[in-house]
């Protein structure tokens, strides 16, 4: 099980990073990113540090942009072996009103592309924060296979409710996101053959766990795991998946704030 390796690697990374923070704390707490100040118990203000997955309220008018990657492992029932599918991820969050942010996510590997965006309400109680979001999104995929099938295409439109929970430490944040997707309409076209996909149904349920923290002075890093239960994983559309049952798709992701 390759994804167990990802879990171990991330667990070790988290343990190392948190222990490093503990050592820094003995010398002095970090105020502004990359600056060592006097030791204090004050929590880092949201105006100083901005995280994507953590729903801690941002200062109005501020935004963040993250670029990274992800690797999803397609389940064995589809192709008989675990198959890694890489993608490039772009995340954007902009606080447009007090406690309200515009959030957008793009994930692509050229053959499979998914985009969703919406408004997210954020609030916090001391170190604990919670966010509720409603996203609308679309999926588009295309590939040409010479000598077999030409002009293979797929698309989908969906609604995505999201609940985010976060816990802010002195120089890091741990968060969890609970997400579902409701498919309005989807369709796959193989040459001249149209094959309707799921529509009017809940297709995906997943949980994402993320760690975010500054590294290399002013660079902010996000790493984590996402666990998805899906009837038709969007990454598997080009494999002509016909298995009508919920399947488990683990994903490892990372991103750097630009």
C-alpha cells in the first residue's frame, strides 16, 4: 500500500517541524515571519500570517496565492493496481468583507482539469477557527488515443459544500476540511458515442487534513492528506471506469505560498 508510505512521511515531517518549533520557542517566539522576538504567549495575528486551509479570518483586502502539486492513487478495482495520478494545484483566497473570503481552486494535469470557487464565511474563538463555504465547480477532461479512440472528452458541473476546522499554534496551523460534491450533470464522449455520467446525485465525500507553517524564513508551506470516497473519481475518467460503487482514493498534496 503505497499511500501508507505517504502517511509515514507526512507524520515524520510534522513531528520534526513541531519539535523544531519547540526548540525555537525556548529561544524566543516568532512574531513577524522570520523575525525572532521576545518570548510571549500571544497568538500570531491573522494580519501577519495567512493560511489557505485554516479558516482563521483574514484582514479585509488581503489575499494569498499558492502553487503546488498533488498525487492521487486510483483504487485497485478500476485498473487492478494502484496507479498514481499527479496534478498541479493553484489555490487562491481573498478576504472581500469582514469574515468573508472568495476562494478558488484549480487542479490540472492537462488530461483532467477541475475548477471550483465560492464564498467562505470564517470566524474564530481564540486559537480555534471554523469556516463554512459553498462552491460551484466544473470538470473537463480530454485525450486523443491514436489507433483506438479519437476525441475522448468528459465534463461535469457540481456543487460543493465545505466545512473547515482549524487550530492555530504559535507558528503553525493544523486544519481539517469535510467536503461533499453533488453532481448536477456529467457526460463522457468516446469518439461519437455519448455516455451520460452521474447527475442529480452525491458523488464524492472526502476529508482533508493539512499542516501549514512558515519555512525558510518567509516561505509558507502547506502539506497534507485527503481521503476521498467516490463512485466515479474524476481522475479515472480516461480509464473508462464502469464500476458503479464507492471507492477509496487517497491523495497527498503540498503547496508553497507565492
